[in-house]
C-alpha cells in the first residue's frame, strides 16, 4: 500500500461524506434563510422560530434520504472491503 492508494481512499471517503451531508445541510440553509427573511420582514426576533423548523425539516430530509444514504455508505464499505487483499500486498 503506497501513499497514492491511501490518498485515493481518503478522497473517496471524504467525497462520500460530503454527498451524504449535503442534502441535509442545504435544506437547513434554505429554511434558515427563508425564516430569517420572514423574521426581518415582520420584526420578530424569536430564536426558536428559526431553530424548530430547521430541526423538523432536517429530520424529514434525513428520513427521506436514509435509503440513499445507506446505499452510499454500503457501497463505500463494499469497495473498501473488496480492495483489502490488494491493499495488503
């Protein structure tokens, strides 16, 4: 196992982590911006108004995306486990 293989595995793992986290983070960002615009327009400054909807929406997105997330993680693990004999040599 040389440094090129280690870097490739690391890049693939980081890429998978970003792909898994992106839908949840992006929806949370969009909901937060929309609520902030609403708060600025109505002069409401309640912190829970911004927090609670983001938690609910993030939970819903996580539940909807869970099959895809599991497939991505299992795919990464299958690839890593199948390459163990090549990496040990």
